[in-house]
């Protein structure tokens, strides 16, 4: 509900201060129009006329009239405190998202997407994205390694790795990797 008329009486000291703010060259503009609202209100000017003169709305005029009545000049000088930013996610929440991403699968899917995880956890998509980015998680990328069925696979790997770590004197070690074999393993 908008208050249409505020009965403001100014003391001579307050009037002098407000007029000084209005005529001051270095006064911030927001303080000037707040002072004009109070001065015009004290002169019994109507709310609509004040709103037109200052270039604002009736709601704003009523707000600064009430603010002056409640807190005098200090209420005009300082802006009201506003709520701060949202508190960051707790370590427990982040740990829960990490565990769910790494060890659980969404119903009817093979991996988590940002939207599915956001819906399941009740967090925003941007929060899920920040958590995954910070921990370098990419659940949409498959991280599997196929092992050979060869009985002597372990010995062969040890021989090859041994050649790289301790090559024979004056010997070259080459790696030959056939792309078609990798593609065939990828399709299985």
C-alpha cells in the first residue's frame, strides 16, 4: 500500500543541511534527489508532484519519506543494508555430489548429465557444473581400458615397459601401434 501523504516537519538545522546537499556541487546525485523529496514533502507538495519534479515514482517518494521519518538525516545519507550473496556449498554437499557422480548411475541412463544431477540433488545446474569443473569430472566421457585375454599379457607388458625403462646399450626401441586394432577393441 502506498502512503499518499507524509507529514514531515523540518527543524531549521535539518532544512539547512538538506538545502546544502541540494545546492552542493560535490554532493552525490542520489543524496540530492533524496533531499529534494524531503524538502518538497516538508513544503506540503503532493506525492505525484514530487515524483514528477524529482523524476521518480510514487513508491520511491513514499519510501524516502518513511525513511526520513524513521531515521532522520542518517537514513537519507546511507543506503539500507542488503542481503549478501548466497553462502557457498558445504563440503558435505560437494562430497555427496562427487560420490553420486562417481559411484552411482541415474535411473535409465549410463551416466550423469548436469541436468539429471541437478534434478536429483536439488542444486542448480551451474553449481553442479562448478563442482565437476573444480574436480575435473567428465562423466559423459567413457574411461575404460580393455585388457587382453592373452595368458602371457602381464609378462609381455613387463618386457615392453622394461625396454623403455632400461633399454639395452646402443639399441633403439620403437613402438608400433596399429590403429585398426584399437578401433576393433573400441567396438567390442
